[in-house]
C-alpha cells in the first residue's frame, strides 16, 4: 500500500483505503478497482491523493486512530463550526432562538469532550506511539480534517513529552478546537484562492482572538484549552500573532499545538500550493527550533515523527528506488529499505548504518 498523488494514479490500480465524502459517507470502498471515471470523480471532489495497492508495496499502512473514530471526530468538528456560524449570524435577533443556539453549542462542546476521551484512550493504550497521519484530505473538509490531525499529532507529542493526563486532555481538546475562530471569519476571506489583501490578512489573523472570546462563556471548555485557541500562532521569537508573545510567555500546550499545526499544514495539498514532502516539512520545523518553535518540543517531535511509513516508495541519494521495510523509534529518517531493481535481487539497506545515504523524497513513477 502506498500514498500516490492523484495525477500518478493509473486505471487498473486497486484502492487500498476507503475514501469518504465531505459528509463522512463512503465514496469508494477499499479494494475497488479504479477506473478513469472513478479517478476523475475523486479529482473533481478536490482530493489530491489516494492509497493504492500494487506489486511494489504490500505492507498495510495503519492509521494512528481507528477510521471510525476519525470520521466521527471530523463530523463533530464540522457540525460545531456550522453551529457557531449560525449562532454568530443570529445572535441578538431573537432571544428565544439565542437560547436554542446556545444549548446546541454546548451540546456540541460536550460531544467534543467525548471525542477527546476516545482519542486519549486509544493512544494511551498503545505501547509505542509514532506520528503517522494517513488520512486523505479534501478541499471542502480540509479545516475539519486538519483540526483532527492537529489533535492527534499534539497528543502524541504530549505523550512523548511525558505530560500528565490532565494536561494531555487539555492539550487534545485545545488542539481540536484551535481553529474554531475561523468559523467567525467571512467565507470570502477564509476560502479566497487569490492572495489576501493586507486588510483581509489582518482579519484572518483575528481568528485566535475571536475564537478565544467566543469560548469564554463555555463551562465545557477548560481554561488551558481556551488559551491554546488564543496562542497557537505565537512564536518563540515574538513575531507571531495575535499578541506577539515570546518564549515562556506562550502557554506550553499552545507551543505543542504550534508544531503540530504547522507540520500538518505543510504536508497537506492546498488549492494554491502542493504539499511539502514529510521530510522537507520535518527539516523546516527542525530548522526553526528556538526561532519559531520551542526547541525541546522540536526535539521530541523529531523522535516520534514517521515521515515515511512502512510501504512508502522513496528515492535515495545514491539514485536507488526503495520501499520502506521497517521504521525504528528515534531513527525515523534512517529506516530499513528494500531496493527495487529489474533483476529482482534482494538488496536491503539499513540506513542507520549506511550514513552516506539519505532519503531524498517519495517516488511515484517507477520504470
């Protein structure tokens, strides 16, 4: 199984991971033989990649949380955002309707807290937790899928940092709703494909304050989680927003979410730019330790990230094409690989010991 950009997928391949539409319903089920029509339809829905099975990559790529839980979390976040948009548009117009919308909002926040408990139970039950995000984002659902990814990434980082259970709960909750203020930003700014004007950029950068202010009255959202929504765009050097805080002035949970937020954003395809390779995204984050990010958190991140899961096909610096065979904790960029060659010779390299060879990036066209 391997993740392939849509432009490289060929008819006759077999789908390796079920694809869901923006409502969480099954669009194409795992195992279906892909046709040109299927591929065209998936492209039209704004999906940039899919998992396929072929002769080069046989290993299963498992999501860090169950697919059912991921879809449930995405649906809950999406409904919460919609509820917040309705509340924002109608507040003050009708006191009776205000009460109904307020009750609806609180119900969704209760649902989010339940999702947090489920994600925590799943991750804390694992002996070894490495970051390996395998969901396929669509344009329409990007914000909600991103929120769930950031929550999972943040929680894995929090476990690596040995945070207490209460802190992990606040971290996961804050990460799930870190972008909730975007539900209060006009759609024509939020989804604009062209470059934003300076005024529009300033409006977008208001989303942490808008989200934080809106959450103040909710008893279901803890104070540390609310702080995450306010401070997740602050930087170590004080050049972030909305308040220009730096170093220890930024809540530690918000510092964790900042790393997870940027990693998931960089590795996601967007209409205006292609995703960075996981390797390039990791290098960006490591290069910005102590400037944009907390250096200790970056070190923890480097130990638990899996840029190339088992089964990924990669290009090596010596020109060889290989399949990732085994990933080692704390050495995720130095896995064991099996070389693909026309003679079908069994050549295995353990990059922990062949230090002159590095992974240059994923490979999609094999000749």
